[in-house]
């Protein structure tokens, strides 16, 4: 009996290239935040914490751009805490609580111009 592969992973070279692109995007974002501080963070339109995948990550969205996903344990990611705490209505305590209580879920924890409390779990719609 032969084995039929329904799906194969990317070759190592492609994975390394993808990792390199992600690393460059993360480093660029962190450098921008370090250089421009609060001004760079204020350009965000949404901040999420996703603990539903293989590793927890921060998801940053900016108007007109795709989401940037930063692993929560990425080198330099600890510097994000102070930057995120500068967002209106967000505090280090709230960030810690969201990380602690995420339990395998994705949570939007800040949205620009939000008028309501939004750090609740995202649930899949029931049809």
C-alpha cells in the first residue's frame, strides 16, 4: 500500500524566507515604535491578542493595511507593552489580564474610537 500525501509542507527554504519577511516586518514595526514612540502607536486602528494558535501573538491593524502578527514571545516584544499602554483607555494591568484570561481565544482589546468595552472573547457565529 502506498502513502498518498494530501498536503505537504513548504520546503525549508520557503519557510526560512517567510520567517525572514515576518522578522523584518516585526523589527521594522518595533523600530518605528521605538523611534516615533506614541505617534507610531496612535496610527493603529485595532489591537488584538490571539491565544488560539500554536503560539500566542499580538495582532496590530492599521487603516488601509493588512494585519501585522507579532509572536508574544518575539525578541523585543516586551517593549510593545509600554507602547500599547500609551493607547487611550489601555493600561499595563488590562494587557496582563487579557493575556492571562485569553485561554485559547482571540480577543480585540483596543480599537480606535471604540465607544464600548471590547476586550471580550470573539465567538464564532452560530448559523
